[in-house]
C-alpha cells in the first residue's frame, strides 16, 4: 500500500499537507486537496488512524514564539495566524508560549531565547532583528536540538527556514506605485524601522533598483530611522517636511502611520503628498481620510500560520521545507478597501 511519504512525493507537497487532506482538515488549497485525494484513491490508500495517533505528541510540547512588544498590532496579526494554525491542527498536547521582547534591544532578545533554551521547548518561531550575537545564540540553541524558524526578517543562522515577504519585491512595488501616481520626479521622504531588521534595507534596495532599471528621475531627500514611538516619530517627520518643501512623496516602512497622518493634517499636506506604506497593522477613520494612497499588505496572519504549520510538521513528521525562503504573497490595497480588524 502507498505511504503518506509516497503520496507527498507524487503530489509534490509536504507530508503534513497530505495528512491534512486525508483527514479533512483546513489549511491547504482546494486544488492541492483534490490532487492528494485523487492520488490516494488511485493507489487504494486507507487512513490508519491508530498509526496517526502514534505520530502525534505523547506528552505536552511547547513551541516558543518570540515577538516584539513594539508595533503591537502588527505582531498581534502574526500571533493570530499562529493561533489559527494551532487550532486547525487540533493537537491538545501542543502549546504556544509567547515571549515579548524589545526588538530594539539585543539583550532583551538574547534573554528571550535563553528562556526557551532553559525550558527545552520543542521549537522556536522568532521575529527578531539580525545581529551576530542573536544569530550565534540561535545556533547554540539549534545545536542543543531545538529547531528554529524565522519570520518577517531572516536571521543568518542554521534555522529550518524563513517565512515572510520578498522585501526587495515589496520595494519594487512601492516604487512602481509612486511613478504611477506622480508621473514626474519622485522626491521621497523615507521612514523606516530598525535597520538591523534587514527587511527595511531590502525594501529600500528594491525601490532604488526599480527607479534605476526604468530610468525614473528620483531623489531620496531624507531617511528617518524610526523607533516606532508616536511622539518621536511625529517630531522627526514634521521637522523633515517643514525643512524640505520639495518633498512630494513618503514611503512608510514602519508602523508610524498615525504619526505621519497627524503631521500631514497639521501641516495641511493631506492632498499634497503621495504616500505608500507597508507593514501596516490597521486603519482608523482618521487615516482613511487621506493619509495613505496605497498599502502593501504583507499578510502577517499568513506568515504566522505557515510558519507554525511548518514547525509542527517538522516536529511530528520530520518534514523539512522544500524551499529555504518561503515568501508570502502580498496585496496592494487602498485604505477604503482594507478590512480593519483592530481598533
């Protein structure tokens, strides 16, 4: 009789995906489900539920989740995806242990990782900045037998894989939107988060790459490094826009949309600047009135869901990902089309 492994090979999917299809669980596309069920039927596969139970956890297992306590609503969306995946899997012996750290403080992250090492968790899912010390600590944990998956920004360590956006492509998309709106010189103010999150650097690289490739006349007038704190962000953005009246566009690669919206309103710039943002958590009525022209939604719920599913399949079925970097498809939206969840 054909095995789950053989079905997975024929269908070109993971064993965990096959398990979901055969046991009628959510979390896979209808196309993949139909393909798997067709292969199983053609080879007379019969689900051995007793054998399946033996593969699940015999005792309680904890998957540690390392998240930032800043940009709270964005990371809440990631956590929602993780919890949704856990609920869909339905294994009562599986637990999530979140530890919230300051993603601008290397020591805070190192302490969070040490907590998981001491607890001997079954695996770690981490959305943290990339530094030599953090990468070294992760390798130490991996060598102790605890697998790691990175989210949002990759860390240069021996992790299983990475889940997140293709940040360079997001930058290219942003540049394309600016050129479509302005159809002239792009004089850009850039607001980015922690530069040790390589996602910010790659987004900016994508903007520059697109502009150069298509011969667009652009000028990055100023780059603001944000700590994602409202007061300081408001002051930095306001100062930059007051000093340079030639700025005609703003690229927001952080969660400072509320500060930007307030500055634009106070300086009467709401209808005078073209604005593209990504990593946006939510929108309230104030922001919908004109701050953002386009939002590149990086789908944090999907990132969390896919990462948790992969970690579970790795622990239970010994699955390894077919790709090292797993990019989540992003969506381009206008504020009015964005369905707000958090207020």
